[in-house]
């Protein structure tokens, strides 16, 4: 089990992941807690549908060319599926072949002490 310092340190980065998520999938005001053994691990609440827009390369800033507008509020799975079906062939091919790493801005820029 990991024994080092807390990985998420928002006082160091000012919630970089939340502020820079192109799909606005992370919440600064809500968090989750997992208890494993005697340790508590806090992490941001993730809207899984909105997150899917980013990792599928459907929104500006996620690493693909095509951008769709995500409806406000919680993720709408039907809208996501429609956007996915209309994705540009080149982006779809890269996603299906696993050759494109869309988004992951929150992980690439995180200042966690690794």
C-alpha cells in the first residue's frame, strides 16, 4: 500500500485538473473518499459521461480536431453517443486502434509528488 505524501495537493496547483478539464468533468466543490485499510484517499467527483467526451476526443482541447458542444449540466449519455457516431473518421480510427491518447490533461500537468 502506498505510504508517501498525499498525491492530490490542490494547495500546490489550485485545482489545475478541475480548471483545465476541456469537458468540465471534474468538480472542485464535491469530492469522494475511499477508505482502504486505515487510510483515507480523497479524489474529485467525476461526471463519467462528460469525462467520456474528453477521452474520446470530442471536445476542444482534448487532442482531436472536431469539437462538439456539451449540453450544460450533468452528462447526457444519448448526446454523447450521437457525438461519438458523428466523430471524424480519422479521430474514430485513432481511438479504435488505441494509437491516440486523447485528453488526460489532468494527469499530464498534475504536480503530484511522483
